[in-house]
């Protein structure tokens, strides 16, 4: 359960309550959410009665997810990524290669997408791959390349973290942790990332319902990390004209039930280069807070997923046109 | 197989070929496609050798669907519905109640949506319903009401045809036949509708792949009806935050492989009133040729599907904003 | 709504009630269910108050489907197909080619499957095909072949009826109408078949839920045809190791909520010849009332779906082993 | 890539080849598979030419998965769990509570299922839960309870390992590691478990294709752990009469393309207590190598998933009847 301490709770009452928790030997953690003070209590069957404590209230919501719900926090969350804001009037554009392949190539792509308006560079160093025989990313060397590109361009960096062992290494360069769709319910990873305050992009799992996505976000929030950005990247259905089925209807639904920002990944969401333009426009039109797109300067040579990357010149045109769509929604890039 | 007669085929050669078909006792049907002459030959195993006939070529395509493919017809098809064009620069807006309920209500809704820019009125007289105990539509009386509303407003009419028995009755008032998703593979119905020249809106089945949708269109085309409009209206997936999952990625895919126009039904596609605005904008942004939306002046009293209908005032705002989206795609309403 | 007349209702009370229905100008139909008298009343909003009529009760169920529910009829329905019983202790084996191709071949296959214990011959004369260019069945000639094979072997015949126009023609030879998965929600067809008393095999649609399947059965039952047999034949999912995903868990679920018999089609359910043996055994083990299997004497030459047909010798082995499985469930072939 | 060393390769040739790998600075790992010597080489683009080395061959298969394929190993793999064999003529029965709740309860359930023929006890100590507010398992204390029950009953233990941090702790008591469906593509976890030799039950992900399941198995195999058992536990589809859709057709498919054993979890596969009997029978009839079933002595009080657990007396009846089914398949419990 999640408890909220009233702003004016006396230190006496707070101390009294905390000692009760110690006495009952339950696990609990104090977290803050903006200027609100919360306590996440891990109960194992033994329910806590709050009646006797003033200034302590249970966070309730008609949803299973509490902290992620709009009932808990009516106003939109705007995540601040070193000055780049995600979730406000300004939309975010994240672009870059699927995998980091070399310094030269990554730098070249970075400059091109930056010129077109991207503020954050994507690029995988640790790559989760379906087959053990596929390229697994440059790993440590990839992180070094990202650090170099970050230093030279000033772009913010998002890169995937695939296990708890490499969190610190990834954190050294990443401005945003990316949690991939296969790890959406890797709860040990979520708990550890939740203990940092670093922004995190949580991608929807291939078979995840809305509630499951938001409950995974709740793992992050309830550990004390309020900087959660959701990402729709396609679900698995019978439809075979795309690699996945991009479920844009989740955008207005998330906006209704949650305060968290949500962006769209049309590259994985369709898996087809020639649908990215159209589906990016559709994403922004549906109310998304931004896009994350794979851009490669030689897609046919890409070490992973080249078939779904667009070229920098296409990205330039895309940025121009989604800016016009943004205007219709009274937002801008 | 589909054969194409060269424009300058001599009448002697054509006669020679047709007599060969008679001789082989195969079923065949001459159809025209614009100014192109085609013959649909129904073979049962016994293949026709074309080598000896000049001026007759088989229509080939890398797709299973032939006449629906862009290889057969590179330019976009624009369907003319009594002056309202579907598939060109101008987009189409179709609106109205799920079911025709009374003359007064239908007329009221019709006038309101017409004021906001709709050119075609939707409204079901024959309703296919999951339960035999649900309201099955006003049927004959519903057709009469539509005729009256058409006469008074000048709006074009689209209404569903659910079986071969009622084709003539529906045809008397409908400017566009609607074939519902449950009937997308009702091949007897498709064949009969294909023998008319009246425009037809073919809705994608709940579990239909792209190829299946276009092969159902091919049933219509190969019977001689070139006036086919496709409609995406959501597919059935595990996702439970919407009634169906609107698969907008089919829009750019259809545009790539086919010349047929395609519109979107965000009402059935989401089944949620408060998602219609966002998904309509997304539909137009993705490149759709128009939308078909359920509008009702008292949704809570609707005899069917009221939960997914919007009110006329919401429709007015919707039309205003999708017009701006259309402009970004260099199209207009 | 469905009303039940008490067995001892006086003719006076019954007449009084029927005249009330005439007076209110509602559509209604008297049907019988075994020795129970029912009235299906089609209401359009205007509710009938039963309070004043004695001997007339509304059929209620916790399910949307009423007549198909076990609450309405606790004991299992056993459909009698000219002496072959479906739904009782004895299980049914239906086998034969996907499509009727010639008298010789059909007769040969019929004799072989009969020798192995099949009591009913399957074979399509009217074939619903995804593409208009695929073999559409021998149609009228196919019906004649089935009639001849029936006369010579004494096997009962099941064959598909694809539209209302050909019901009479199909009825002349068929002991069981087959309604294919694409037509599960072809309500006009269901209503017409429901007006006959001939047994009907209703196949589950590719994307049909349990409730939708049983509501389609309800269309048949509420028109007065109690001889409904359900059929699980695979659903459409993301899984790609089979053509469809055979959902055997629907068998115990149907047994729980409905009194109707249900059989399994492992041929369409998997679309893979080498899975039919295993999935047939699993079907009987799960509690199904029988199987319907595609058998062809030269699968590689079959005009449709040969890849999912087994040979007569395989069918013989299958019958032997599913008989052993049946015994475990205290049933037999 | 995976390389196989010929049995009679000279130590000189082997040394020559290994020094080549060192020289090229590629990551590689020597593993054994029975008495076969393999080398897993992690290439990053730079392909190794084998032409010059005798006694070294690439393992090839028509499938993406190599070591898991029947082409690599034609005979069935039988995993030995401390004397309990999985994959041979004898089938395995695994039973127990969803979560370990107390020593008394776990012991009571363990004895009851052991009496009915179960050889392995299931029970979760570390529980992956959709919501952070749900019971997360007794964790360390749960492991202690399992150790005690193991000591007292002699049952083998299977329990879930949810992250790399707790592998050693789980390994201390587990005879089989369980990798849950949410972690099927947690590649870091797979790699670490693959480095042990302990048997591992790999559950199919909710949206995993056959290839993905076997490629995850390949992660385990290619790290050197040959003791992999697969588990079908239901996939996510639109069907709503069960929690998941049990896809039994994967059983014969796995048997065809792979040598690995596969068992079925009808508890998670259906999520409905009253379907477990029927689906267990169907599982064994389809050719599965065993079942894993949730049994609880007071399902209504279970701390997790009680609705899908059966009582010990039901388990007893189940064991009796699936033994009869096993006999039909010429196997036994």
C-alpha cells in the first residue's frame, strides 16, 4: 500500500507512525513525489490500521495503479531530462541508430538528426537479441562511443539497460534509461531503476495490457522515481502486414487515466521503413508527447534492424511535417 | 484468372478467343475497368493456354489479388458517389447514427452533421446483431426513413446490406452499400454486390489480414464493380482498453500495394466515445481518405452502440480540426 | 425475449396471451424444444408485461444466451442424425475430403473411412474460398456426387451451406448442414437454417468468443431448431507454427455453461497433417463429443487444403487410438 | 556460431584452432553436449573461415536454433533430475502450491501430492507479480521452507528464479530452476543459468512464437547447459473464457523440430480450476512429457492464484486418469 503524509503532519505524529511500522516489522520505504511525502509499505497479509494516526492517509484510486493514476496527480507530469522537457507543450524528438556501431557512424547520424531538431540521441550498446548468435551490441565500447558523441554534440542520450549488473555503467552516460519491451515485467530491474531518480523510458511489452504497463510504471514510481515516460511500440497480433501492430488508441487512454507522458516508437511499432512517416504523423495527431525513431545513414549496412530505419534526409522531412501536425494540437517541437 | 484484352484487339481475334472459352465450357464473365476490357475466367483445374491468341494477356501481379493491386492500376482509384468523390485530394466525411431510429431523430442528426461538413449520412436499417434478442434495426421502415431524409437534405446515403435478399431494397436508397465486418467473407453477398456498379464500402473483418481484405475486394472487382472503398474499423486483439484495436498501419500499406481508397471508422475501431477525436485526427494524419463516424443527438438513448457515438457539437469541432490535419497532408475536406 | 408456456397452461390463457401479442403488433414465433413450448418475441423497445398472464414465464439465464444455456436445459442435448447420435456416450467420427472432387475419389475415400469407423462423410460441394480465383467447389455436381455416395455407402452426409439461395439444394442430400467459420455470424443464414429442423454443425469463427459462438447457436435455437452441434476449429492468434490455434479449453467450458454437443476439427484447427493424430487424441481427452477430420487418398493432388488431410491408413490408426482415449473418459466410438 | 569438434580431432589441430580464436580476439566458450565437444563463438561481424582447420565443423540446421534442433541431435533428450527422468517413457508429475506460504501448509500439500504420485514439488518463494502491491513471496524464508520440506519428504524441488542476484540462493534448494514466462527473454538471466548445469524449466512467454521459445532455449544450451525442459503455459489471445489460451499444438511441433522435452502447465494455461482435469488429460494425450499443476489444500485462502489451484483429492483423481491416457501413448507415470 501507498500512504501519503499530510503536508502539515507534526513530526511527533510522523515519528509515532514510523515507530509503529518498525514495531510491526514490515518493509517500508519513504519516497517523495514532487513535494509530497509518501511511504510505500510492503504488507504481507498483516494489514495496518490507520485509524489511530492523524496526518497519514492511504493513497486510493479506482485503478490498481495508484501513483500513476490521474486521481493521485491530476496535472500532467513533465519529465526534465537535463533541460529537455517531456510531457509539456513542447514535444520531444528522439532519433538515432538501433545499435551503436562505430564512433564515426554514430557521430555522423547524431549530427544529422540534431540538425533536423532531435534533442535526444538513441542508440543501443547492450542489445537484447532473440537469438544468441545475433550481434549483441558493442556493450562497454558502445557506452564509450555514446559518451564521446554526447560530449561532442551536446545531445542527451537514451540507451537501453538490460540487467541490474550494468545499471551503473549505463547510468554513466545515459540521460534516460530505456527499459525494453521484453523487460517491461522484469521486476527486479524495475525496482533497481526505481531507486534511482534518473528518467526512464518504459516500453510496452508485446502482449501487455494498459493496466500491466501502468503497473510496471508503478513499480518505478513506488520505489521513488517519478521520472517515468511510457512508450507505445506495437503489440503482437495476427496482423502480418507489419512486424507489430501499433496501438495508437493507447495514447488517449493513457492521457485519460494517467498523468505520465507517453511517446511512440513507429520504427519497432511497424517494422517497416516506409510506414514510419505516416505513423509518426498519426502518433503526434493522436496526442503523443513525442516520437523515438530509428535513423541510420546506411540502413542496408546496419548491424541490426536496418529494414526499419530511415535515412537522415527522410528524418528531416518527417520533422518538418510532424511539426505542422503538432501545431494542430497546439503543441510544438 | 483475369485476362485483359488489348485495346486494339481485332474483333476477329476476340471472337476467336471467346469461342475457345465456350468450347472449353468454362465459366467466364466480361467486365470493364474504366476503359479496359477484362475477362474473368473461372477455371476448375483445366488451364487455358493463351499462347495462340494475340491481344489477350493474363493480368499478373506479385500479389494474390490482381485487380486490386497497384501493379494492375498504378493511379489512385477515385470513386464517384453521385458527385462526392472518394479517394482524391478531397477527403470524405461520413456521419450519422449507428441505427436509424425515427424520422425525426435521423433528420435532426442529418442536418447537424451536414452543417459541419459531412456529405454522406450513415445509418443502419438492417442491423447484424450478436444476439438474436437485440434490436435488429427498423428494416423496411428504416429504409423509408433514409429515403425521406435523403430527399429533404440532399445527403448521400450509406447503409448496410446484410444479405442477398435485401440487396434491391437497400439499393433503392443507398448511394453506397456498406458490407459489414462480419460479412467481409460472405462471398455470395460479395459476388452479387459485385454484379452491380454501385459504390461499396467493404469493412475489414475482425480477424482479417491485409491479403484477405484485398481478396474480398477482388471478389467485388472481378465481378465487374470497380467502385470499391475499403474501411479499417479495428481488429480483435488481447488489448482490452478499447473494444477493438484500430490498426492504422494498414492505411499506408494499402496505399502502397493497392489503388483503392480506404477510410477509417474510429467509432467501431475504438468503441469509446472519448477516443474518437484523437483517433480521427490520427486517421487523417496516417493518410486515410476519410472517416465514417457515429453521431447521435442523445447517445445515452441510442438503441445500439450509444457508448461509441459522439454528439453533433463534438462532431463540429472534430471536422474543424481534422481539416487542419488534412492540410498538412495537402488534402482538404 | 424467450417465453415458456407452462405444460398445463389452459388453452384459454394461452389464447388470451397470444391475442395480446397480436394486439401489440410484435413479431413472435412459437417454437418447441423437446416437449416444451416456447415463444420467441421480437421486441423493439416496447416491453411486454407478463404479470397479468398465468402460465407464461420468461426464460432467464445468467448468460446472454438463454436456450443454449445449461440453466435452461440441465441435461446434455443428444442430436439424432438419422440414427447416429451426437452428444451422448457414443462419440462421433466424421471424415472425408475437404472438397468433393469426383465420384470415384469420393466413393473410394468414403469406403475407406467407413471401414475405419466413420459414420458420417464430410465433403464440400460449395466451397467458400478466400480468393475468387481459387477452386469454388463442384457445386451442383458435387451435391449429386454426395447423393450417389450416400446411396451406395449408407453414410450420413455433412456438407457446407454457404448462402440462403442454396439451402434447399444442400438440404436434399445433407443430413447435417455445416455452417463454416466465416458464416458463424451470417445471421440471415442462421435464421433460415434455424427454421428447418435439420441438424446443423456450427463452426466457431476465427475471432469468436465463447459468448459469440453460443449467441450464434441461439439464433438457430430461437428460430426453432434444437439440433445444434458446435465445432471448435482453431482461432486466429499470433502463433505461427500452426495455421490456427486450436483452443481445446473451450470444450470443458462449453460443457459447463451449455447443454449442446461440441466436436473438434483438428484439420482446420492446426492446418498441419502431422499434428492431426496428436490433436485428435487431445480433443477426445478434453471431453469433446467427436471429431471431424479431412481424409484424402492422394493429399498432394487435392484441389483444396491437401496439406492438412491425412491418408486413409493414418485415419485407421487414429480411430483405433482415439477409441482407447474415449474409454478413459468412459465413452466409446 | 556454434562449432563442433570432431571426436578424433588431434590436440595439435585443436590447439591451432583455439590460438586462432585468441588471435582474432573473439569471445568464445567451450561447452560439451553429452560427449560432444562444442565451441560457441561470439562473432561481431568478423567471420571466421574454417576452411583451413581440420576437425572443426560448423553446426548447421535448417532452423535458427541449432543445438535445440533435432537435426543436431536426433534422439530425445532425457533430463535427469537427481534420478527423476524427464523426457523418456516415464512421464513427470510436478505439483504444489503457487507460492510457499508456511512450512505446515507446504509440507501438508507436499505429502498429499507425493502420495498421489508427484515426484517433484513446485512452490514459489520469489514471486514475480504484476502489481508492486501484491504479495511478492516469502523470499528467503520461502527458500528455507522448501529446503525443510525437501529434507523431510525426499521430493525434488522446482522453484522460480527471477533475477541473477538470487541464482545462488535458489540453486541451494532447487533441483530445477524455473524461468517464468515473463523472463523467457531475460537474456542476462538465461546466460547465467546457462552457465550452470542444473536442470531448468523454461516457460513459454505469453506472446512467444515457437522459434522464440527455442531460441531462448538456445541461449541456455549455447552457454553449456543441456538440461533444458520446455513448458507450455498458455498464450495471450482475444479469447476470454480462459485466463490464457493453452496452445497444445505446440507439443507435437516441438517433438518434430527439437529433441527437448516439453511439459504443460494447465493451471496457468487456463487459469480456471475446473478446466485443469480436462486439459491435463488433453496435454498427456497430445504427447507432452508431463504436467506441472497447482495444488493447494485450501484454495480459497491461497495468497496467490487460488482460483486456479485444485485440491489434493482432485489431484489424486487426476493422476489416476492421466495414467490411463499415458498408457494409450505407450508411456506411464
